[in-house]
C-alpha cells in the first residue's frame, strides 16, 4: 500500500539517497518517449490509452531512442502476434543507480501516475540487478538477460589522444594517472598550453560508467585482469586517490559533461581547457561524434551537427569493463499478469535477429555475432570494433560494495559555496504548503549529509538592503570552511533565513562577489564550485550580464587557471531568468539545473550536489 503523501514527502525531503532516486524518477519519468502518432495524453496521465496492454520499461538514458524503435518493431514481431491482446511498450529514462536504490527501498515507484510504474527494467549493467537481488530480493529483479553491450572507454579529443601516441601506442590507466600526478600536466608531453590533465567521471552511486571506472582503476592497480577481490580494492586506495585528483567534478550523467564539451568545441576552444578525458560508454562517444552529446531523443526532422573536434575512444590497455545491458520483468506487486506476459514477450523479442539488427544503428554492439556492426563502428567515428583487447569481468557484489565505499573516502574533496536568493518573491507559495524560501532551505538542508567533514561548505544569501564583510547585498550564514562537525549548526543557520529581510535581486553583483571570493581561495586539489539558486531576474545590480560573463569566463579558457571555479545555477520557479543563468553556467564550465516546478526544489538540489 502506498505511504500517505505527507509521509512520503517528509521521507524524500530528509533522505539524500531517496532524493537522488526521486530526482530522476519523478522529474524525468514524465518526459517519456512514446513512438508513432499517439494522441496527446490526458492531463495527469503519462501515456494515452490505445486499448493495448501498457508496458513501461525503465531504462538508462542512452537506450531510450533505441528501445523506442525496438518497441515499434515489436508490434510487428511473431512474439507480439503470440499474445492474446496487443501490447504497447514505452521506455522511460531512469538512471541505473537511482532505479536500483529505489527498488531496494521497498516503497512504491515515485510517481503519482501508475502508468509510469515499470513492468520491465533495463539498467546499463547487471551490476545493478545483482545489487538489488542482494539488498532486497532476487525475486524482485526476476531473471535478467543481457541483449546488447558496450565497453567503458576514455573519450579524448583527438589532438590530445595523438599527443599520447594514439592510436599506435597503447594507453593505460596508469599512463593517465601519471599525467594526473605530474605537476607539469600536459607540459610533460610538450603541450604546456593545455595546462593540467583533467578527467570527467560520473558519480558511481548513480552511474554505471562511474562505477565501472572505479573498478577498472582497482583492476589496474592490482595488475589483474580477473578475480578482483575486496583486498585488491583496499590495496588500490592510494592509486585511486591520485586518479581522482584529476577529476573536474562528478557529473550526474556523462551527457551533461559531453554537452558542455560540445559547446566549448563548437565555440573554437576545442574543449581542451574544460576536460582532457571523459570516462564514458562507447555508445555515448558515438552519439557525441554524431552531434548528439546528451544522447537525447532525436525528433523527426532534427538535424545533428557533428563536433568540430571529435572524441576518440581510448581503450585502456589493461582492459575495459562492459555495460552488458540486461532486461528483466520485475517481480513487483504492481505488475498485472497481462503486463508480465507481454513483458516476457518483449524481452524474448530483444534476443531475436530482427531486434539485434537495430542495435548497431544506435551505437550498441549486438550479442548476435552474425549481425554486422555497420559504418558507425569505424575510425571515422572514433572507435575500433576490434577493441577492447582485454575484457575485465564483473566482480562479486561484495567487492563492488567495497569499491563504492572506498570512492566515498578517496573522491576529490570539494569546496562549495551555496548562494541563495532571498528576495521578496521567495515568499511566494509553491503549491505544497511551503514558500519558495521554505523549499530552498529544506533543499540545502537535505544535502548536508552528502559532504564529508573535510569538504568545505559555505552559505551566503543575497538581496538588497543587507551587507556584511563580503560586501553590500550579501549576508553570510557560514564562511567557506571545512564542514567538520558543524552539520547540525549549519542546518539551524539555514532555518534563520526564514526571518531575514527580503528585498530586491542583485543577482549579477552577488555572483561576481562570490566568484571573486572563491577564486581567491580555490585550490587545484579541490572541486571549487558555486551553487546559485535564484527565482527571478536581476533587478538591482551595478554589474551587467555581459561584464559578469567576461570576468567569470577567463579561468576556463585555454591556458587558464588549474583551479577553476565552476558555477551551477538552479533556475527556481517559472520566473527565473534561465537564459542568463545558462550563460553563467556555460562561461565557467558548470551546468544549469531546472527547478521550474518549484515543488521539486529539494530533489533538484540533491541532483546538483551529486556533482561534488
């Protein structure tokens, strides 16, 4: 039985793990991709009723396009013909780690619309089905069967890969770690202007790529290509800590990082100042080189523009993990017998030759060896179908848990300043009994547990009519400093914002002041970031937007500082100036987050903090 709505809201507000899950499930599930020319769904409904048994498949984002076409092909298959009634399959985008965490929570799927609750689950790897089976019940994940695969690689701008000897010289994770550790960075291979060697990785708690990468690091440090143990992971701690020092920030998805890299490349910077290597799946690299960096659902008539500088796949010489992309009918009690039968038929269809022939079109390798890979899997798109030469097997569940726990300790430390708008409009209600300010406060409070005691955290508020040592328009709740044991004290300080005076919106002045302060204290060994939450347009700054962009964009240009400060704006509510906030994020290599549905602010806040 579903928990009462008020009780579930409290759970999501106070539990970071649930927040991360719900952020994707509740915010992204509604943006599902039905094929064909179906009528628009009625208000409050995720899908139209076409008279067929409805099947939702929760899947990692990179497979949504492909599964949409597979769902259409299923309608014409013998497997569909064998059903007593027609069935319609529609994919929804839910990250693998978030879906796994939610399935183990024992609660209902986080959507008010039951049509969005999945019959099928297709994470990127059986790592996630194994974890759910171990943490909850094997019956819940049914009998997962892989239907396609893609290796985890390091995507590098082609000129950078060539500087390391690609494609003639094998490149190992140890080689990349050496560049991380070398104070000369790219200068050690004669490319001083490129500055430090920078890596982008995703958070292994939510991302298959992030999880596979930390396991590949442990394999590399142990010198093994199979039989990885928990002791091997423990022994690899120092190796992995050095490797993490190169990370620019931990994205929630590779698509967000690739979108920023694509924009930098198209604007003539070749992306070299932003990132040197991206840990990603081969299929994501292929999408990037086609001109679809975030692997979004390509609409009819949409034209994709390839990047000016393509990424090439570096297959580590020590071996790669593979994302084996299973599909399974869940053992959840919300699934009807008709849905189960139809789901099993669709899963069987995915193993057939007609289905396997669709996979290469979307950058996935088929399991059916008789199916040709086609023109996409060629050097012109940056990949080598003969690689990887070494396949690293999936370790046991307990070894994977050890690796995730270790990453929590060795991940790159962060220095984060949260800059919160407290202008008069923050008193406006958001529809769930809270004001905008209530939502902002609770969003910030729920994420405190994400930070370690050694991470640096500061909180400033901004509006007109206030001042502090940092300047006019700024109220300091907490200076940026190591969090230590101050979590409870900071929680209380955030509550004090409810009683602060609220006037105008000096957005640009506040961001510039925060940026200059963070720039003075930024260290290469930390992720230096500003999280800006604003619900409106600038009304009171002396700094113009163009002047702000000119001043904050210098450090991310080629040859810029080794300790850039990236800005992550949250566009809060429908009145937020999304255009300006996007420009600010782009100028610093950050990312804008959309909280136009103000009720979801606590969930969005959690998604932002996952980057650090």
